[in-house]
């Protein structure tokens, strides 16, 4: 069950608890609504904790600076001369 299913459970539970005045013999719809809301909240917290664990933080790639050695044919080693 995904995040959408959990939100639907919460919404249906809230409708049954707060927006209906139906009376069914042997079934307490207020209790059923509260149970659905609790199950939906448990699902949302479980889904968010699993999604947080799946998120992988990748450090930015570092570049390596390589200095090339120049070979001089004659002259000075510091670049002067020719």
C-alpha cells in the first residue's frame, strides 16, 4: 500500500467518524472510522521511514589535478633561456 492508499484510509475513516450519522445494528461506524484513521497514520509513518532509508546521498565527485612535467631541451630549468 502506497502513500495514496494510506491517505484514502485516513479520509474514509474521517468521513465515517465525523460526517455520517448512520446506525447499523452490530457495527459501530465511529469505531470503524477511528480504526481506519489509525491504520492510515501507521501506513504513512511506515512509508515515510522506508522512503527515507532508500534515499542515498552521493557525495559530489572530486577532481584530481595532475601537473604535467615539462621537458626542456637546453636552457635553464625555470623556463628562462632557450
